[in-house]
C-alpha cells in the first residue's frame, strides 16, 4: 500500500529528501508520491513536520 500526500502539505521538500527510492516530486502546490515507485517504508511520514504523507 503506497503513501499519498494530503492537502496539509506545506511544500517544504522534507519528504522528497527522505525518500530512499525518489518516489516523491514537487507537484502543483504540494508534493506527490508515485504509487508505482513507493515502497511503503514510511520515511516520508517520519520526516514531515505536518504529517502530510498518509498510508493510502
């Protein structure tokens, strides 16, 4: 089950920096996770200051 980023995202980029498989990129106003590349490790959720990444 991949993670997704909620509207709580503040576009700080912490999640993208933490992702070990580079599955996160800057989208239109918020960061987005490529569900196909996501390995469900939770590193993005652990690094986010506003808890925007959530298990889908």
